[in-house]
């Protein structure tokens, strides 16, 4: 990883020096952020460093860490030191990465920023009074984050490997009749992380809970002969996330056939995510694909065209096809179409679409179609859509299964995508 990291650092230095030239700055400070506390408590929230600072280092950043960038100089890492017997020591990580850095250790009371140039901008929480306002800087650097370096992609490969191992363990726990909590614990053990280290709180839903898109609970009750497991969970490496969803079922029945057909569609979408493709078009293709599945599996008798006109697919697939992935699970810049910060927001037909950009080489995205039986949305359809063509008895049969989501992480290429998730599963098996 040493060569990849050095190349990665050179790309970041070039990006930020271009930003300093563009905005007439002498320096930029990136702050990881400080710890925050629960109300009326001395217990802190789980800490996640600001992605703009984390992007520069090959290890997970803690609180009150700063990256100082000046034109034509090595970046400087300001590392916090504390006189503290309550917590574990916090030494600067060793490694070859240090040769590319100036490293300064500082106590909280040290004024390490005293000799910064007058035209210094700040990115991150808790802006300091010495920093100059620089409208547009955040958008300028966020836009470039969508295209990943080889170092970043390699980190996400490793995160995918650990995430895939966790999913396979979760499947075995499900088939053994374990509870949602026990399934989650199996995932964590196999992916070698604690719940606080997950890039996002893992979703583990059995049966009807699989129809709750962001189901947040972990029931301790074992479910005899549970039908479905939907698990949406990932791992991270150097702060870079994998974001993987799989749906498993216990029986070889009509719902399993629906899973298999959605899986075929999902893999086709992944292969279509090449440079130059508008992600809005991929989402629209997904809606047509969902309509075809509803027709094929006798859930809706209307033609694909009729379903699209009446927005039937959105009843069963109410979210967006995917999003940018990186240091944040929903990575920044998904609606941004240029460095100036111009936004292309989703329209009323896909209000939850998190990515509206045209795909570029080495973007990393998720592809995650779903098909759910959500009582609230089905009731709304019955009340508001005349001649909807849906077989309510068939839908009632599927409701106890909850729903399906299949999600892979894909590196965009010019001709053939790299599916990090499928590679990880095939390697782990």
C-alpha cells in the first residue's frame, strides 16, 4: 500500500493546491472535529472524523487532529497529546507514511496555529477565528472526492472482503434460527469489528422487518422458522466503507424465485454502470425492471408501460438505486455537477435518489434495487390509484416475507465495471 498511498497523497496535494490557487489562499486547515456528548451526560457519541481530514491519512483519525496544507510544502499533521490517565495512550502511528509529512504534536492549550498565513481557510467543524471565510471551497473539494484514487479503491476492496465474511456468517446464523441480535453479533465477529466501528449501524431484519427500509432494532427473540433475512451491513478500512445488502430465505418457494430474479436484474445494472452513463437513466431502467418483475411474478397484471404511467413500481421500490460510496456511506457530492457547487436535484418521480451525476471512471457507487411489501404504501396505492392491476391476494401472500434488497459496491470503468462485492464473496466462499 506504500506506493498507492504516495500516489494518493500526490493527487490530494494537487487537488488542494489547485483550490488554493483558485480561491487565492495561502493555506487550508482540515479539522477532524471534536467529541460531542449526550445531553446532561459525560458519555460521548461515537466519533467519526470529518471525511476531508480522514482522506489524507492511512489510519483512522481521532478527535482534535488537524491537517495543515500550504502551497509547495509537505502537509503538516497536528497530532493531539494529552496528560490523561483515564484513557489509553494516543501515540502517532508508526510507518512509512511519515516520510511524506511534517508531524507536530500539540496539547489542547498549545497555539499551533499562531504562525499560519493570513489567508488561511478552514474545513471541518468548529471553525477557528483566525480562518478567512471562503465560500465555495467545500463544494470545490467535495466534487473531486467522487473519483477515487487507487489507494482508496484498494481500501474499499479490503472493506468489502470483511463485509462479505460478515454476511456469510449472518446467513449461517439465520439458517440456524438465531435472533436478529445474534445474527448481528455473528456479522460483527466475522467482519472483525465492534458495532461502534461499523461505517453505519447494520440493518438486520427478519420477516416483516425486512420491509422497513432503515429498520433500527435488533430483536433478542428467536423466530421459529423465520422466512426472510434482510441484512444491510458493511465494514471499513482506513475510514473507507463497504455497504452491502443481501436477502436470504429459508425455503425454495415463490419468494425465493423473486429474490433470484431481482439478483439477475441487479447484476445487469451493475454491469451497466460504466463511464458516461447518467445515473438517472439507470434508476429509470430499474423502475422498468421492477415493473417487469411484478408482471412476471403475477403481482401486477398491467403492462410495464401502464405500470410506469401509474407509478406502480415506486410502491414496491420507493428509494433510489444507489449513491456514491467512500469515506462516508452516502458520500458527498452526489447531486453536485461541477466544482462551483451547481446542484442537480432529484425530481418528483425519484425524490430519494442520492446520485444524479453522470458516472466517471473510478467513481465508486452502490447499486441496490429493492422490492418490498410495505403495508403503508400498498394501502396508499389501493386508496389513490384506480385500476392498479395488482393482485391483492398475491401481495398478502408475500407480506410476511417483508421484502428484498440486493446491494453491491461497484467501481465505474469505461467498459467493464469492477464489482467489489461479488469479487469479495467469491473470494471468501
